[in-house]
């Protein structure tokens, strides 16, 4: 009878050890999952920061580069499919400044003219047109 009790105690001890090992394995798996989730969250945060930096750089380029603004306006007008109004000064408007007009062959003349013309176009129809 004592042998049977000793065998039962040994079996119970072995079962307890197996349960403890299973619990330890489950805890290790949970820790690994938590570490993986933290790494994924860090990667997502880094991606969001990179996207924000790219957006800021694009905004800076848009604000500081008139040619880029012209290109964006051109794409907007062509993609909108709607009408737009172009305000074009007539010769009489330039006649007042005939002695002070920028020489087209001067350095940066084209850039200055493009910068001026950028603000003469509206992405909608104004008034009645024939």
C-alpha cells in the first residue's frame, strides 16, 4: 500500500511539474507576443513620423517654389474638368509701364513672368463669357 501511495505522490509531482512547465511556456509565448506588438507599434509610429516629415517637406516646396505652384495649378485645372478664368492684362495696361517693363532677355525674366501669371488664373468661371 505504501508503494502505491508513493507512486501516486510521484505521479502528482510529475503532473504539477508538467503544469508548471506549460504555464512557463505560455508566459514566454505571451511575452514574445507583447514584444512583437511593441515592435510593430514602434514601426507604425516611425512610418507615421516619416509620412508627416514628407508632407511637411512637400508643403515647404509648394510654398517656396513658384514653378511647383504653377505645375500644381496646371494639374488641378486640367484634372478638375471644370471651367476656369484666365485674367490676361491687355496692351493698354502695359503701356503705362512701357519704360519700366522687364526685358524678356534679362536673367530670371521668364521666372518673374511665370510667377506673375500664376496668380491670374482662377479654377472657376467668373461672370458671363461669350
